[in-house]
C-alpha cells in the first residue's frame, strides 16, 4: 500500500511512543498535521510561537525521558512539528537550550519541494546547514522509503550517549504525494549501556577512601541516581553541593546538602563545608561557568569525575580518575566496591551541625532586612516550600530570581526543577511550565519568572488556557532586568537598557490570555496569595501571581561572581575600571 510521507511519519512517531507534538502548521506541513489529527495516540498542540513550542518540548523531555522502557519500548520525548526556515529560526533558542543541556528532542520540519526544479521557493533555505551548530544530527528525507528508518535513527541518536535534539526535514512533495515505502521496519531497542571498567572503579574507591574529607558535587546528569547519591554521601559523610540544573537532584533538606556550588559565589554553608575537602566526587556535572562562579572554584587534585560524555572529565579541571558512563550503573558499582571494603564512617555531626547553622543564619539574615512594603524573597520561598507538595515541579527562568531560588529554596526528595542550562535563554519558564504540566498532569507546577523573561513568552499562557492546564506563574515584578541591572551598578555606576520602559500590567496580561490574576503586594499576603493561586490552578486554570518582589539585596552568587571576574582582569584593566567607578561616583 502506498502512503504519504506524512502518514509514514505519524506511524513512526507512534512506534516511538510520542504522545504530543508542539508547533504551528504552515503550507509546508499541513499534510503532516492532517495525519496527526487521525492519530489516537498523538496530540498536536498549537503554540503561539515556535520558540515557546521548543521550550515546551524541552521541558516535556526533561521530565518524561528516563531511558528505554520495559521490553525495549520507546518512551515519549519532546517533538516539534514546525514549518521550515522561520519556524526553525524561531524555535532555535529552545533547540539550542536542549542541545547544551543534553535533552533529547525530535524536530520535524517541512521542506521545499524537491521535484519542481525551481529556485527561489518559499522558505528556501538549507536547514541542515543552519541546524549544524545546535543539533546532534540533521537529515533530509528524499524518498518515502527513507521516512520511517530515518525517524527511528533520529530517535536513537537523540536518546543515546549524551542526549540532544535531532532534525528531520520532510519535503512537502513527499508529504502530499503517496509513494511506495516498501516493508516498514519495526522499532528495535538499543543495547543497554556498558558497565564501568572495574579497575577504574577500584581506583576511584582508593581516591575517596584515602581522603581526610571528600565532597560530592552533583549535576543534572545524575538525576536518575538520587538514591545512590544519598547512599554514597551518607557512607562517606560527604558534604554535597549541586550545579544550578542539579538543584533538585540531591534533596535540599538532607543534612549533608550544603547548597548550590562551592566557590566564592556559593552561600556560606557550601563555602565552609567544602573548604577542607581534599578529594571530590563529581557526578553528571561539567564544572561550567555558572556553578563554579566564573571558574572561581577550588577543585582538589584528587578528583573522581563521572559523566556520560567522555569529553567532560578533564575539560576544565584535571580528573585523577574518569568514569565514563551513565550515573546510576557507575555509582552502583562504586557503592559495591566501597561497601566491600567496609569503611567505618560514623555520622559527622560536626559537619551536619555546621551546615544547618550556616543555612539558618543565612536565611535569618535575609528575613531581617529589606523593604517592608514589598515581598521579601526569603519569606516568599519559605511560604512556597511550606505549601507546595513534595512532588511538585518548579520551573525557573534566567534572571535574578534564578539565583534567589538557588540560595533560598529547598527541593525535597521527589520534587523536580527545570531551569535554563548554559544556553541560558530568557523566556524559558512560561512555556516550559506548560510542557511540564503536559508531561505530568497529576503533579502541581509552579513557574517563577522575572518580569523581563515573562514579557518574552507570556502570550504562551493562551496555550495553557486552551488546554485546561492549571499552572501557577509567579512573576517577580520589579520593572527591571534585575540580574544585569545589579551587575551593571558597580562597574558602570549606571543601568543602561535594563530598566523596563513600562511596568507590565499583569492583570491585563491575565485578562488577555484567559488566566486568573492574584496580587501579592507585600509580606502580609504571601501565604494567602499562594494558597489562592494553587486553588485556582487545581480547577484547570493558569494563574498569574503578581509578586512585588524586593530586590534590594543582591545574592551571594552575584556578589561573589562579580569579585571573581574582577580578580581575573589584568592589572591595567583593573585600574581602568576603578578610575571609571570613582569618576562616575564623583560626577566627572
């Protein structure tokens, strides 16, 4: 039987377990959307912008992808169905985000006709060349027979090794016209990942057991090994810090959890806990710029680095032992080796008391200062933590609120956090929260976003309204791009293009998008506003919470990273900056 490429694509997506696509139909993929409408398994979602659709797909994959399921069945990953050219460039931020974060994604684009012989066709651009820098692979299907195997291969590449996005272009003539696809292949599950090298596991155990005090540094890549991480931390009594994306990978209420990062940009609990560490076990963490505070972290020479990407260990800090592989089997092997040697480590009560005391003092300092006429960040996060269920999903954007959450909010076991990676795209939180709710409709989802990031993608709330998705959007409304505005103040003594020209009328945005509106003007109404927002979201309605946030105190991250960057400048440049600061302060 002859079929169109659109029908064949939907057949392949169904075999791969895909449940949703995100995008906008156009002249080059209307046939694909018509075929999707016939699927009993796949729901195509109309978004307001392909960039928002890509962020939704990213979040959907982050929460739903956990490897191949039972009996080799494929699991759903975020999938885009977009028009070529402008659709791809609009979606590029979300695709790039997934690429740097190691998130699997399928990107299905239409393509210009390959049978007309004409030049200057609508949307005529080389998408494969354009996508080269932010996808793992890109394919252009040339025959009907190639459709299903190409999509199977794209899924395999997207989900294997270091996951990432893969693009498949389906020319419009193949979608519209029927053709002979031959015998359709069946999905075959990939081989399980290889076990770690036993000799290297023994070397890693040697390094950790010989240390006076080892530490544990955890990233997003370790999210599937939370139980093993806790067992390792408790077995060796290691203080634990995380990357930004890894904040929920290790429970924030665990007595050995010290905080985000351990550089000069980290909170006091993490700085103090890691000061005496003479060995470090890093799992699924890349020692990237943000968690190291602009590479200001002191990393011990006795470094055991576990990562699925062979290029990561040793990239920024030399690893004494590199264990390449998936975190869970590697850590299980390491635990078995350590238990076999029966290390005698009683609970380090001194360390645990120090961490608890430092955390309490830091929180108390935040609660005691600030503008009483606005919302204290520490009070906001304390109330949110008290009210949100343990398995709730938190979505952050890129901005000052990101680091406030990293320093003041604790993610318990069973919770989840989604936040932009090293790509660091503003506008992530609103659409990503919608993708999160689609991935897990049974769990509560709260997005925390600055007003600048919110303005970039807030109309995507229309998608949440249209699909009855109850998501709480807490907008930190201060009228500025606060993270950069704070970073500008000291070196430039001015804030250029970081003050928003007009304060966003969030009540009007709520009315325009069909969302509910809840004001939070000061500390007195934090508890009631969060409770009201959760109640409305439970009815299947998105909610915008207008948080009059107090940004008067900079985070430890902002202060520490500013100092670290300044220390790295050549002497002549330091003097130039100091002269400018003094001159502008004196009005010269």
